[in-house]
């Protein structure tokens, strides 16, 4: 897997770790919840369990990319590339779903899907 693809995947992983922090650690803070369109304590309380779960989902995708890069570094190219591509595809599709279901989050969808898409494209474009 090209180094540029691994770097793009690691950037995607870092972004998803940040999503974990926002969704699972800092979500109840009014400024953070407002990023998700939530204004009242009742809204925050209603959405918090889903956000908490979603944050861990994002963390696990990030860990998958880190594990894939570690596999490649250890000489297991096919296994590492497979793990990275799976995690990146999940991230890209999640970004597409975010945009389709909530077009107002277009910028967030781009942040979510562009780095893993770059990783996927460069994996197949650079040989």
C-alpha cells in the first residue's frame, strides 16, 4: 500500500478519534452539542446515548486503520491493506449517508469522507 495512502488513512483515523472525543467524551457540553444542532438539555439527554455509541463506532474504525498500518509495517501487506480499505470504505459510506440524510452537514460529511477516499483512490492509482 503506498505511503501516501497510509498517511491519508491515518489522517482519517485521527479525525475519527476526534469524533469519538466529541461524541463520547465532550458531547454534553453545550458548545459541542450545538455542533450537532442540539440546543436544549432535553435534546442533549435524548441523543446522548446514540452519540456515545456512535463515538465508539468511530473510535473502532480508527483503531482498525492503526491496526492495518501496523500489519503493513510488520510485513503483512495484504492483511493490513484489507483492514485499512474496509475501515476507509465504512468511513466514506458513512459520510455519504450523513450528506444524503442531513444535507446541512455537508461540510462535516466532506471532513468525514475525503481523507479515507484519498486513501482508497491512491491505493489503486499508485502501484
